[in-house]
C-alpha cells in the first residue's frame, strides 16, 4: 500500500518548491527575468515559512523535514541552470565558485548516503544561516552583478558542510532536526 503524504500546510509549502523548481529553468530558457524573480522569491518565502508554520501549528514531522530538504535540493540545483540560461556571461565569470558551491552543497549528502543509505535533514542553525546568506548572495549576484556576498556565503556553506559531515560521522542512526553539533553532543 502506498503511503500518502499528509497535506499539511508546511508539507504543501515544501512540495511547492519541488513542483515549481523546473519552472525556473523554463522561464530562464524563455528569458523571462521578472517571472524568474517572482518564482524564486516565492520559493524562498515558502522555504522560510514551512518550518515556522510547522512549529506554530504543531505539524513538525520527519516527513516534513525530508520534504523541506528535497525542496531545498530542487531549488538549489535548478538555480545554477536557470542562472546560466539568463546570465551566461556572469555565470561563466563565476564558474569556479559555482562549481565549488555545488560540490560543497552535495558533499554532506554523499556522506549521509554512504553511511545511512538515505539523505538526512539536520536543519542546524548554521544550515539556516547558510541558506539565508546564500539566497541573499545569489540575489545580489543576479540583480546587481556583485559577487562579494555570494563568495562570503560559500565560506559559510563550507562551515555548514563540515559540521554536517561531522554530525553524520558521529551519529549511529540518522536523525532529523539537530540544532548544532554542540547540541547533538550535549543532548545525550
């Protein structure tokens, strides 16, 4: 019997990102910058709200944490493609930074897949800081063609990746929603 996803508001917000992510590529291919910004903005808003709404409505769940992570993956892996379609010169100039950003973003997932045979959804504090900084850095890069904040966000992403890899190495079984490595160690 197939398991049906509970259609709670937080789950719908996460599913929204998964469903509309391909549209970022379509509108970028069509050259519709304004529509790209609207969809991207709505995706960022849904990412910001899903956790807040889940906690406010007492609808947090492991499934919700995973859907949020899948929504993040869908968003952050379509952004470089859409960016390349809309601003190829800018993306070409940032190609090494973009490559390393994608690699750093994927690396903790590789560790989790190897150890646990599944993705994890830690949602640490540094992950939240990293997401905010990266989104701001991407927007500043696309709108103002200024890469400084994007480069700062990459450094924060590296710190996040290191923490998430260490958490994966220390855990015996997968666990969602860990505030930080420090909390994981001291909350035993």
